[in-house]
C-alpha cells in the first residue's frame, strides 16, 4: 500500500516553501536597492512588509489549491531533489476542501490586518498602494474564477512578475515614496531567469498536465516551444544585465551577478539534452534550476547590501 503523507506535510507542500523563500529573497532585494541608494531602512516597516508578502503568497497558494480540488497538484520538493527522489504530487483529496479555503481567507485577512498597521504607521504611500493593488490583482486573475488565468497558460508568467517585480517594488516603496530606475534594472533580468526555472520544473509533469488539462504554460505552448523559451529566457536575463551596465548600471553591483551564469548555461545544456532525447535526470535539473535563480537573486541582493 502506498504511504500517504500526513495532513501537516500536505499543507506545507500546498504552501510551497520554495516559493515563500523566493518571495522573501526578492523582497529583500528591494530593501537592498533602497540601502544602496542611501535610504535609511525602517526595520519595523520592513519586517511587516515581509510578513505581508508571505501572506499574499499563502493566500494565492491555498486558494489555487481550493479551486483545483480534488485534482492532485505537482509538488517539487527540495528535500527529495537533494536525495535524488521523484518530486511527486500533493493529493488534495487527503485535505478537506473547506480547510484550504479557510486557510486562504485567513491569510488574506492577516494580510489586510498587516496593511492596516502599516497605514497607521503612515508607511503606505500612493506608489505603495499601486504596487500592493497590482499584487492582489495578479493573485485574483491568476487563481479566482471566472478568469483563473493560471488555467490558461499564464500562471508561470504571473508568478514571475509577482515574485520578481512586484515584491521588490513593495520592499523598496515601503522605504521610499517613488520608483527608481535601478528597481527595473535589478528585477527584469531576474524575471526571465525565474520564468526559465518554472519551465524547467514543469517539464517532469508535462504528461500529467496534458492529461488533466491543468493549463500549464508548457502544455499551451508545447514542450518544444517551452524549451526554446527556457533557453532564451536565461540568455536574455544575463544579456539584460550587460545591457543595463551600458546604461550606467554600476559595474560594482553588476559583476557578481554573472557568477550565476555557469549554472544558467548548465541548465540550458540539461534541457537541450532532454530535447535531444536523452533520459532526463529530473532531480538534477530541478536542483540546478532553483540554484540558478536563487544564486542570481542572492548575489544581486548581497551585492546591494554590501555597497
């Protein structure tokens, strides 16, 4: 008999810890840009903002699972990747559907409460309201009926914009009332690398997504086009960094980001081998894809904080 995961393990899987960590990392990147520009960081506001980001993601994940019920959902597991095991699925039928809805609504409520506290502290400006509104709008159009754009091939793109553009903007705007050009220079390249990571993680689940009509981008595009998009996204992400250097992005900030390029090229090589018919090593591809994005985001963030 197949061993089923406990309720707690399933709930943790639905919350997507890797996505939560990615959101915190890119939020810290936004704070790092503010620090680099000489803006004094209000740490109480920064911590509340990071809490808000977490609950936005939790609400998205649990509401998405609620509307996907009772289908299984793919669950890339970092621990299983390291051990070399298969990533597997979350069996939503092992969770009460109402529990998924309740957790999603509670996350929204807590997020609203944190926002209210930030308003009381006068930390929310017009630009911040627009950034928060854009984030919530992306969550709404991605997971909630009747749109549910994640079922129409746009889920990965929406998640990339949310994590790599909206969250850094939220972190920055809590410290500074206006947008700075450096915010775009630091986040747009990361968006393409994140998108390539999502494609790489979804390749293993192509047959499942095709059979169950999940609306994953790889199904809507076809696996060949998705692989091409994967390769071009990585190259474009690093080319943008180089282009922004020509547009006066300080080299002292940009150079360390290129240390992630070898991992990106290895990721392209792995995907190309799969396209050529070589038996996939899924756990290695998943681990490399996550590492490429994580290292690029980490190097960007740490460099900003050190200068």
